[in-house]
C-alpha cells in the first residue's frame, strides 16, 4: 500500500495533522512507550488502515509529533540566535519553551524516537552555529577548511543540546541553564586544546 506522507492533497494533509495532533495530545498524559497505534487512531477518529497510509509505524508518528512539539521552539531560538548579545536569555527562552510542553517533551525523551529527534534538533542547532563560527574564525584570522568548520559546529551543537537536555531533565530554572551555558561558552573561549603542550619548555 502506497503511503501518502508526502501528499499535498488537503484531505491527506488534514488526516496526517489529525494523527499527529492525536499523538501530541496522548503524549501529555501517557509515556511514549505506552502509546499504541490503536490509541492514536481512536483519538484521531480514523482507521488503522488510514494510519498506515500516512505513517510506516508508531515510531514514525512519534517523530512527527516530536517535530510538531519541538520544531517551533528550536526555530524561535535559531531565528534569534546571537551568542554575543543576550545569549543566556536566549537559552533561558528555549528552556521555557520546553517547559511549556514539559509533559510531552519528557515522554519523548524516554521513547524509541529520541535518537532521531535529537539528530533533527542537532541539525537545527548546527545550522545556527555554523555561520557565526565562520564569522568568528574570519575575524580572528584563523583559516579553517569546510570540514573543520562543519565538525566544530556539530561539536558545539552536540554540547549545547546535551546541556539543554540535562538542565531540562534536572528541572533547573531557565535562567540557571542560561547562566551555565554562558559559563561554558566563556570557558571554551579561553580554552585551546593542546595550548598547554605548546607552552611547555622543549
């Protein structure tokens, strides 16, 4: 059976939206690992056959729900990304957005789709960090190839995501997470891997 996940037909789009919305609603009260296709289609008011016309399996609709919940929150952060002006406040705003969907986010963090969702979010963060990194390197007169820039942006994005998840899981106040992120940024700015080795007497 051909799935219609890429269909732009208005009815297909509405059905897919209904399935994603039903999943998001269920995540507010149920752990992701306990959600079944049966529960999702019942909440959406469609048949299992219709579900499988739009999604390959339960994991696919969970990932679509993760995009629906976290995508706009991260998009707001990326859209206003400026590590030189109010960075701690930007990070706090991201955590506040996550807290606003706390039950759903916690459920997704403990689901089989966590890895795929993390990769998706890392892609958004990497895209925001990379141009800023390139500008800083240029201003500092540091030459770096595309591969090095891409790897560094991914490295920084992964660390950012790890601290965000840690802060959210700990229930830390948004301002506290922002402060911690700012301290990490300041520490990294003063740290150079291998610098101590180069300063050792020969």
